[in-house]
C-alpha cells in the first residue's frame, strides 16, 4: 500500500467552480486587490474572530509585515522557538532584527518558562509558533509579555482553526500571521498569507505596508512593500475557506485513530499529551520515536511517506552561525530533532491507509 504525503491532486481533482470564477477574473481583469480579496479577508476575519484580516503575498510576509508594523527593526530582538520552520526566523531577520531562540517543551512549542530569561533590553516582541497545529501555551506567554510590556505576534501559519478554550489562535496576540501555502490546511494554488488583528491602527498600517505605503494613487504615506494576496489566489481561497471545518475534522479524526493505535507502544513512542481544552488541528502528526532513523526507513520501505520536521534545529543551521549559538544551548529541541517523525494525517487518507500506518509502526517495534 502507498500512503503519500501530498494530497493536492485529489483535493483539486474537481475544480470546475474555481476555474469558472478564474475565467470571470479574465473578464474583470481585477488582478490586484480585486473584490475577491476583500471578500476573502472578510470571511477570514470572521473565521478567526478578529476585527480585521489583511491578505498578503506569503505567510512569511504576514509575519514580517506584522513585525514591521510594530516598529521592529535593526538592533531589536524577537523571541521565538528553536524548532520552527525556517520562515519564522526568516521573517525576523527580514525585518532587520535578531531571532532570540528559546527551547521548547514536550508539546514541541515554546517553553513559557524559557521566555522571560531570554528577554534583554533589546527584546521588542515575542513570536510563539503554534507548531504542527498545536496551540502554544498562550496564557503564561501572555502573562510574561504583559508584565514586560512586549507585544505578542502569533505564528499561526500551521494552525488555522486551532483553539484554546473557546478562542481561536490568532486572537491571543496583538496580531498573527497565517500561510495559505499549498501544504497548509487552508491552501491556495501558489503562495498566499493573511495577517489578522483587532487593532484598527495596525490594520491601517498593514494595509499601507503591503501596498507600497500608498494612501491613494498619488500619496505615499510610508515606504512600504509589494506584498498583496493575488486576486486569483483569493478566488481559490474563497472556495477553500468553506472546507476548513471539514478538512480540520478529517485531520483530527485521523490523528485520533493514530493516537489510539499507537497508545500501547508508550515507552518506544511518545505522543504529546492531548489537552481536551485545546484543539490541535494536525497540520502535522508528529511524535517522538525510539530508533527513529530505522523507523523512518522501515515506513518509507513500506510505501509510507513519513518525514522529519526538522532534523536540524534553527540555532544549529549554517544560517544562524553569526548569531553565536552552539550545540547544547536548547537540549529539548536538540533531543527532539533526533527523535521526531511525522506521519501523513491529511484529509484524503482512507481508513485503510491509517490502519496500515498503525500496523507498520507496530510491526517495527513488535517484530
Ligand atoms: C509555512 C510556514 C511559514 C511561512 O509560510 P509561507 O506561506 O510558506 O511563507 C511560517 N511559519 C511556519 C511555522 C510555517 O509552517
């Protein structure tokens, strides 16, 4: 049996209605900041429960522009997790600031206890990541942020629809970034990103920054950037946003089946604790496994496209050399990097494929 990681072909096998709307775009030629963008922004804000959503070019730009709007720049530091996708740190360096990495907990998310010791006089923001779709521990992070007067920007790129209690991620910080990249849970046909905020001032600033700082055709309010969500991608997004609940529910269902199938391998396999007050949306189904590299080879040999997200923590990447970190700085993230493995969990898996993954992991440990 084959269990592919990508599901894009199945997902877009029947796209007549999307293509019809794209044809309509060729008639309106409303290619930049067209009506579909405003419509998508409104739906997205409603979905997240924020006053505003601003469509931008990528998830990376969403975080970068959010930091710029908060005035983060050269000489500043932004605290983030050592184990995230590189784009989180890339957004910080694009703003001219320095990523200040901290260690993570058993949930693969920023360890709240590690945040305060990392604050220096140069710290300008805290950027927790809702990694894999699991909400970060926002209550203690917000407590430190408030006490120290620092804004929180959420990297929600992997976590659309995730909740803590009855609140969606993206509503905890002053602003948050989402990605619409093809591999994310709400995906378009190329790149796209969204920033959410309930601050009218930030919304205004972000709308300027994403479009050259133009107040109108002839007046430039600030020097900005060119990072708009394409109308074409907004058209795709307007179709896909209706499916977010179904996509999320299918991923959660698959994850539950994997959780229960692997539960009695405890000791060899460590699945993060599932807190019933939180909704993990399973962008990734990630766990720690003994003998990880051999397990990975075993699964790949059986046709299962398991992956490692990621084998090298950010502070040990060549790109981080000038930041002065060394091996041993973040022991939890470093240990996890040698033990984590990701199984496909997407909405197009069949029950048979999920059972086959469970059986394949069990066979590896049980012989
Ligand atoms: C995907 C991702 C991003 C960046 O999104 P792009 O749309 O690819 O630029 C940022 N942070 C995390 C955690 C991501 O997974």
